C-alpha cells in the first residue's frame, strides 16, 4: 500500500509541470502609447485643417474665392476619412492639380499643404517642400503676341539720294546728300505712327542738266496685323525747286514685315507699297501725272538699350501715260541711315 502511494505521488509530480506549460497564457501587452502618438498627430492636423482653410479664405470674400475654398474643403473632408498616407497623397494630388484661377485658391492650397502635409514635431512629409507665401501669388505668364509698352523714337536721318528721269530724250541723273529728322511712335494697342522730313540739293555732272533742290515729307500709319507684319497707309509730299516749283503728292498702301536675324537686338525689314493716286503739278498745262507708282525697301535695324540704328535702301518707280508715242519714266532711290533714341511716353 505504501508502495502504491509513493508511485502516485511521483506520477503527480511529473504531470503538474506539463499541465502548467500547456495551459492558457495571458495575452502580451501591446505598446499602445507609441502607436497612438504616431496616428494622433495627423488626425489632429486633419481636424484643424478646415479651420485654417476657413481663416485663410475668409478675407477673399468673392464668388470664385468661396467656390475654390469649398472645393478644397471637400477634398480635405474626403481625405480625412482615408488612411493617413492615402489621405495625404489624395490632398496633394487633387489640390496641386487645380489651376491658379484666383488668389484665394492659391492661399487655400498653401493652407492645405501647410496644415495637412506636416506632422507635429516633424518636418514636411511626403518629400514635399514647405509651402511659401510666394506660391499664393498668381504668376504672370507671357502671352504670345502680347503688345509691348508705349514707345516714342526720335530719329536723325541721313539719305544718299539718287534721282533719274527719262523724258524720252535720254536719262537725266542727279544725286544729293539729304538731311532730316523723323519720329516713330508705338501705342499699347495695334496702332503706330511714323513721319519724316528730309531736304537737300540734287546736283548733276551732265551737260545741260541743272541743279535743283528737293524736300520730301511723308507720314504713315501702321496697323499690326501680326506680331511680324504691319499694314501701312499714308501719304507724302515732294517739292522740287528750280526756276519753277514742282509739287508731287501721293497716297500709298502696303505692308512691312520684320524678322529676327539670330540676335534679339538685330532685325531685318522688308517693305512694299503701291501708290494708286499720284499728282504732279508744275504750273504747265501740259504736265503729265504718273498713272502708277510702286516702292520697295529692305534694311536692318539694331536696337541696344536706348540706342537705335537703322539702315535701309528704298526705290520708288513712277510710270507716266504715253504721250505722242513717248513714255516718261522716273525713279527716286536712296540709301537711308537712321539714328535715334528709344524713349517711353
């Protein structure tokens, strides 16, 4: 009996530790404090973001400002119901893709980036740079074909003029160095004005051809059809004086094209005009007036700060009606140098 009792005691001593090891264990303690610290900051920031947005958008009490603020508040409200990382990505994507239509919309975007994109006690999240006040200011984007500021350009003119006349008996050739002045004015709109006056004395080395003075004045209006093309309309007066006075009056229409030459300060110019109305008065009843006239010019223009330099060569050709089987031809050409200043007004 004592032997059986001893055996039962030994068997119980062996089974008790095994049962204790297989019994239910208490659940491991979870580190709740760090997780709460990690998730609470974005949640608090998301809750405070609408207040910040309202505070920023409140001064901009306009229809477009309220519409932009409401759209961003809806975005933040939807993002607040998403996980922290997904919500931040959603706000960053849906906010930054909107156009900067108003100043209020730009400021609302800054408030969203500053309030939601940061975590308390840490730097900017998601790899984004900190928002600055400059982001709220709409940037001026240059527009193609935008008209520049108003400008006024006084110029001094030097012309090496050449005059040829063929009355049917031979060519009479005279030349002159003419001096003068002019101006060019450009408005903020599509209109430009250009005028000039030059004078000199035409001299000749031919026998039987006398010298005579010449004065040339003209005024043109320009309409900018394209940034590189200007339509021209204007008129002029040319006076020849010898024993008698010969007055020429004409109207002309045409176009002038400008094109760059690889350097911003240097441009090329090509101009073509026609004169359907030309009158020539000499005091003689038999004097004929040209039936048609046309002119062409090409040149270069250099603009450097306040300095303007222009060089052009122009040719004017006049055709007269036939009289007694003879057709009178006349040509006036010149190499013109312009020196001026670029001024504003």
